[in-house]
C-alpha cells in the first residue's frame, strides 16, 4: 500500500467516524461570521508520540484585527514555521493581504482544510481536558473546508499552497472597486508569485469559478494533495524533521 493510499484510507475512516457521531462539516451561519481565530494544534494521530506534527488552525471571517491576532500567535512560536490550515468565507481584503504578507515573510505553507478538535474546543476558555497531553489543543486536520473570496489572498501567500480533494477554492478576487484597487490586487498577486493574468483570462465553469487545473496553472494552488502532506506523522521521520514536528517529553510538564 502506498503512502498516498494509506493517507486516503485514514482520512476516509476519520470522516466515516465523524459522520457516524452526527458531526457535519456544514457550519452554522452564525459560526461562519465569527472572526478568524488562530490556534496552535498538536496532532493526536495514533502512534506519533513523542514526536507529533503541529499546525496553526485558522478558521472564520477575516476582519481588520485578524492580522494582529496572527502576529501574536507567530510571536509565541518564535522561529518555528508551522503550516496554516485554513478555512474561511472571506472578509476584509486589505486585512487578508496583510495576513498574506505575514505568512510569506515567515515562510509558512498554507493548506485549505478543517481542524477536528479532540478534548478542548477552540471556543472554550480555561479548558483542562488536554492537560498533560503536550498542547492546549489537539486534533486532526482534514481536507474539508472552503477558502473563498478574501481567503484566497491568504492561500496565495503560502510557500506551498495545498487544496486537496474535498476542499473548495472559489470567488477569487481579480478586480477591485476601482482601477487603483485592481492594480494593488494585481501587484499583490505578483508579489506572491501568482499569475494574475491567468486568473483573469482562464475559462470559468458553470458556477463562474476556476477549475483546479486553472488554479494550478495560475500558481494560486501548487498542489492538490491532501493536508496530510503537511501534518501526517510520517513527515517527522525525515532528517532533518520539519519545523512543525515537536518532541514532547515529561520535562515539558515541569
């Protein structure tokens, strides 16, 4: 069995389990309007301890204060480069570009996906369910989720930009309300190495969106592989291990 096949089977098993317990990836309308939060998550993948992957979960609406929230999160990580697992209905365009520049400046990869939390949920405060487990938040990242509108500007900034099967990348901004705004947008794409003209000129599907081949051709997406490529425990077996692999020992509890 190949690593890719094994990864798909693990993901399918996880989704089947979640569906059996009544979990749905359909987010309530109110939840979709909540401002984006950034939470550092440690994988609870079976057998990964003491060295497991970690990532930054980013979900919610992008607002004017969102770049500051990311700055605070990155400050707590120091020099570590954790991938961003992203799902968002969009939001403030200027803020999205500011987030994108932070992502690029810090050399982070971005994958469209959703984090399934175990124990403490992202909305809980003063949660103790994950005490002595190596992180405040633990869970799994899966290739399910939407990155639309301003969110795609954040995706464009990743060193690697993944949108695997089961994700949606749509409503990509290609023009702004003014000519000056459109020039700024085109300049931003150029800064991120994305081919703005390809986005403008590529044919649309019946929903008015670009297909994955067009996204790949424009370099908005650099891989259609699953988020596993950034968070699966197997990546920690390489030498050197990626920055998002962290060893957890009992000394961390002292």
